[in-house]
């Protein structure tokens, strides 16, 4: 009889383990992945939706205006600028770092990000990214931040100017109008206040 009890105990214990495992899996959130044994206890990453902006237009604008006059040397974005001779796009992507904008130093890459989302155009808007080119969109080389549009004026805040200074001495500057006519815009998303 003791052999029968052991068998029954083993079967009940096994069924209890299976039921506990099924309950644990059933309680996982729909998009969660269970931990993989032997993988250091870490669960495999689950694809997520695009990042959601966390800052308002006014918050980004305030930071842009506060950075006017700052030089590359010792700036918050300088660590990523060491390998590049131009940093206007790095500055703009840093400004928009919490607004679902990729961190890049390449103006064309940043434009393509907005283009892929259908967020580009020729209309200036407060909080837009202004892109300068040598003519066609393929030749985009510089980016800035549109601080404000009013009565036909387009005020921008742009990094990496003026171009005649040594790389580490260039700074962030405010402009009352775009300094070139070959421009297009990207429209980042903001939290609505």
C-alpha cells in the first residue's frame, strides 16, 4: 500500500506543480514574457510601441531659450559631439530627447525620422525642427529648433554657429529669421498642457 500512496503523492504533486505554473502564466500581463530559465533570470524584451513624449512645447522652448549662448564645450550634449565637426542636429535631438525624437548627429537621419512618420512639411510652426539644405531634401545638412512663429517671423534657436569659429567654440544662437531659403520642417509631438 505504501507504494500506491507514493505514486498517488507523486501524481498529486505533479498536477499541483502544473496547475501552479499555469496559474502563474495566466496571471502575467498580456504583453509580458515569462523569464527563461538559465538566462540569468531576465525575461526577454517584448516589443513595445513608440516612445511617448513627456514634455510640453513650453518646457522644451524654455530649455532652448535657456541654452542660447552656450558653447559646445561643457554643454549637456558635448559628450556625444566629440566625433563630429557639426553638432546642430545633436543639439536639437538633445532638446527633444523626451519627445520621442531619436538622438542623432545626422540632420538627414533626423529628417527621415519625421518623414517616416508623415510629420514633415513646409509650414513653420512653434516647436518644429527646421532643416536647411543645399537644395533638394537629400542635401539636408543643418537643423534648428523653431522657438516661435508670429506675423511671418520665424524665430529659431540653433547650435553649431557661427561656422568660422573652432569646433569647440561654436555656440547656440537665436535667429529672428531663417538664414537660408532652402528649408523644410519636421513636427515633433508634445504633451498637451
